[in-house]
C-alpha cells in the first residue's frame, strides 16, 4: 500500500487512546428521551463538543504530535485549518512544549481564530484559496523545518479521531449503528475502523449537508469528487475527502445521509434546548439527517458523534 | 423538632438516591482548565443542567412524589413554581402515573411554561403574587385532594436535591469545598447535609445575586429576612428561605457570596463558551461570585453545582 493510503488499524487506535489519555477529556455519552421521540430511535450522543479545544480534533492532533520522534517534534508543527484542527494542533504542541504555526483563511469565524490564539500558536492569515494556504504552509516549513500535520489526511490523526468511537462503544457496547459527520472524512474513517474492529456487524454511517454532498457522491463513484464552493452553515464540513479517507469509507461505510440547511439549524436548536449542549452546526448534521429521514435507522440504538461546540455565541443561526 | 423544621439526614439522602435512580440522569462532572485559570481555583462542575427537565429540581420532585403512599399519590400533586420545580413535579407525576397541577405566574419565562406543558401537567395561571398563587393551590387541593409539594420547604425535596452532591463527592472525593446557588435554599440545604454527612471538614458555601441577597442577610441575622421585589436576571433565585432551609444553612454553611448582575452574565457566557454548556443565569451565580472574589476559595478544589439550563435561546443576555 502506498504511504499516501496508509490507514490505522484497531491496534493503532488503541495505542492512540493510551497515548492521548493524559491530554484529552474522556467525554460523556448523553441521551435525550425527547429527541429520541422526535426521531424514533434511541440515540447515544458522544459529546466531543465537551472535548479539549471544544472539538474531537484534539484527539487526532495530540496523537499526531506525540507520535513524532523528539528531534522532529522539536522543530515544531504547522497546519492549515479553518479552525478546530488549528486550535487542536496548537493545544497539542503546547502540551508537548514545541512551537506551532497555524495558517488560517482571513474569513475564518472569530471564535475559531480566538481558540487558536488562546492556545499560543503563531497564526498566519492567508486568502481563502487552496493555493494560498499551501504556499503559506510551505513557507513556514521552509523557514523552520516544522512538520505538516494535515487536518485529516494523516494516519495518526485518523487513529486519534477513532478513539472517540472506542470510548463510546466501551460505554454503550450494544449499539446497532454509529453516525459521524463527514467533512474531510477523518472522524468518519477513524470511527468506522474502530467500530468494525470491535464488531463487524455494527452499521457505520456518515452525514453531510446536501449543499456539501461530495462524500456521498464520492462513495457512489469510487473516486474523490470535487466540491463546488459552498456556503453551508456547517463550516467544518466544507471539505472534500482524500484518497486515504475515501478508501476507509469505501471499506466500512454503509451510507452517507444528506440534509437541508433548515434541518441543520433545527437539529442544532434541539440539541441546545433539550440537551443543554452548545454545538456548532457540523455537530448537528447527523441529527438533521435523522430528522429528515435520510438515514434508515428507525428503532435502532445509534451512537452519534457530536463533533464540536465552537460557534459564535453573539448570534445563533435561529436568531433573526 | 416541629414538623415544619424537619430535615433529612445523610441516610435519608442515600435512600433518596436509590429511590430516584431509575428516573433521573447521573449527570457528569466537567472541568475547564481555562476557567480554572480565570478564577485561580480548580473547579468541578456538577452538570445538573443536563438533568431530566433541565434542572436539579427533578431529583427533589421525584423523591417527594415516589415517597407518597399509593392512596395519597393517587389523588395527584400540586405546586406553585416559576418553572423548574413545576416541570420537575410534572415529570415525576408522569413517571408515577398520577395527575399533576402546576400554578404559574402569568409572566413566567416562555421556555419554563413550555417545559411544564411538555410533561403533561395541568397549568393554572395566576397573577404574580404570593396570595394569588396560594389561593390557586388551595383551590386545586380542595377540588382534587392533591398533595402540595412545595418547591423547597419539604424534607423529601431537600433530600432529593442532596443526591447531586452525593454523586459529585463520589466522583471527586477529595474536594475542599462545594458551592451551590441559593434561592429558597433547598439545593444548598441538601448539598450541605450530604457534604457534612460525608466529611465534617468539607467547606460548604452558597452564592446569590447581590440584588437578591436575602440568604446572606438571613444567615447574618438568624431569621428569614424578606426580599424586596427584585429583577435579578437569575430568576430561579428570586425567593426567600424558609425557617427549615435557614436552619440547615445555619448549621452547615460557612458563607454566602454575592455578585453583580454583570458578573452573572459574564460567568454565564464563560460557561457557554468554554464549557459548551447551556446554563440558565442562576447556574452561573457561583462562578460569578468566584470571578468577583466574594468567596474565599483561591487555590482550592471546589465542587460547583450547575443548577439548570432552561433559558430562552431566542435571546441570550449578552446579546443586544
């Protein structure tokens, strides 16, 4: 297998779990009988919005940073990220005592910029194009020798993300299915590998906005499909897969549901109101698919990954 | 001891814990290193905002309802409440399969009215005076034979509220202190009895808005001090103590901190932003006191009761 398609196995996810344990929260699994009533299934929410830096991304970043040999780590790490992975990498670098650079688009949400800054990373702003962010990353690497830690196209990152499902399935062993939101596919790939490593009969599903349905199309065509510019409110999911994450999804994922923007806002508000949890729009996408019936899970016991909680509290999307 | 001063002991709180366990969540204890940094203490938040009906009130109401003999319970229960206890009593009655009536002031927050309605209780609106609500309760009792379950002046309710501290101290046994917000004093009384039942050296503190500082004044004078009409944003704390709850506080509570309205909003926003938890203003009052330095807990390991999460999400208090 070429290096660019390397994926972790269950053993690698278990090793990641031990490696990251001192640095991340073991997040709770919460339930809501009133939301169960609305969707006709029994849902177990793994609350990664309560994770360090407010997102599951802490898991992958910590695993990647703590997997580096000491001499390599000492030169620092760099990434481009619309936010949560950037903050997570900054956090991981701070815990290891190494420098971090984060390349961010100038139009990134304020709350996500603040999260990166609070963790003490050096931020480099660039215009919001792939070419500009890659150039900025290359520049940092050239100056410092820092290692690029990609937000999802990285086996150690995927292994770290898979640890959330490992914990969820330890807490609730008799699930029928798990759903993760899908942007670049790192969380869904890690979840799928962990879930099928533990039980081949577990159903693994993804969820994405209809306005960013590249993963569903990629799963159908068998190749990484492009994503036209999208303004979906689920800003964490405005990303295409990589060949690596697509390979994991093709091996493990039964289906990817899609949902409307309205359903995302409705699901997000339900989670605030009934579960008393602050979640960002991306977190609400699996529930939005369940509300719109695009994932065939009626009557099932379903684990749902709530991916993060970094949202601008000055204006929530249902407020006019 | 007169019946009107009867209080539960640790054994009663343990019995309550067993009685209510099938009907309430065991809520998680969460921490935030960034909030710890802001207050200079190590805080362990007991998340009763994640409790059934969104507030610790579910504990006391379930304990009271399930403590009633079958023939008495069959005639139903009634209470007056600005909201959380009303919803909690409705929930408890539904779980036991008995009728519930909730008397509410016409100006109660929308979200709290909706919570009571969702649990299936019969709501009777009255004008917002003590006389009107007592008359409405008496009317229901006369018609139905329902038992009045007071929001806090009730030994079984206090025992139920104390179970949150029992769980907190089981999860984090080596705390130096616990803080609960104080309205009528049911939560603080139950917390204090549970805490001192487990360890005499545990420090127990209360917190209330400076605009509703009747508990601090009552502790100083030794009698239940009145509370002039207040518009504190912490609507759950606009209540005086009863002789019963005051007796518990005098026996156990070291101090009651007070805080400004601004600090309540700031603390509430911090909990949303850093902990990703939806809390109502009353929940934020202990942290507000810590931010303003009115509770002497620097460097301590402190359990903080987050009392509830029922807040109007259409407009949060920091939004203009």
